[in-house]
């Protein structure tokens, strides 16, 4: 999975696996997470948002199961 660098105070890069609906997030602190069952539309909205960190906190964090990688 290739991660896309993003401009954010909290997130470093993100990626999406459409076949499995996995959202991959790398944080500035170096930790990597895989969020499960994230719809493509939510990933698209994240990528279009002006504040990736705020969008992540409001729409993804604590709403989807995840695996720390």
C-alpha cells in the first residue's frame, strides 16, 4: 500500500485499499494504523478536506475499528 503524504499537524500520510475498505494512516509520531470498513466516500472526503487532522478526528477516530501496525 502506497501512502500519500498530506499536509497536517497530526497526520503524515494516508492510503486506501478499496478492495478491503482499509484506511491506512501514518501519524507524525511515526505510528501506523489500519482502520477497517471505511467507505471510499469517506476517504475521498478526507483527501478533499482543508484540515485533514480535524476531519480525521471528527469522522474517523473512535468511529471505526482499527489495527495498530
